[in-house]
C-alpha cells in the first residue's frame, strides 16, 4: 500500500523522538516492517515501479499455442519454466479457452476394446 511522504516523515520523527516502533505502528496504522524499512532508507520518497518483469512472455506463449495447439498445460509450464497456474492465469487474461481433457476420451476407448 502507498503511504504518502508526510505520513512517512511523521512516523520516522515519532520513532526517533520516542523510540518505539511498535507504538508508532499502532498509532499511525503502519506495519512495523514498513517502519524498519523506512529507517534504513536515505530518501523516504516512495519508489515508483515503471515496469514489472514477468517471467512468462505472453507473446511467446500465444505463438506456442498457435504452433502447438494440442499441448497440455503442464507441458507448456515445463516448456516456459513456470507453474501450471501461471499458464492458466495467462490463458484467462488472453481469453484463450483451455483444451478439453482428452484423457477421459482415451480411457473410454481403451475400456471398449
């Protein structure tokens, strides 16, 4: 959660004058971990993240879906080095419906024979 610069300065000032991180966290409603992190920083301004690096390249995943439409989620996850939920999440965001389970169909064919 984003805390403005004025609040950060008030919290740090309170901790430096009174010396209790726990009391300051209760008074201002800020976690103790945030206060300890602010105490170690030189500049209290919040850092702005312009771009978050994602492990999964969605354009490469989309190309892979077009080239290999029969691959299962676990095969794609192993190919891209991510977990199955990461592939599932990407498919949901890309509005790609998953392939139906062909294992049940194969099992029925084997049972009939």
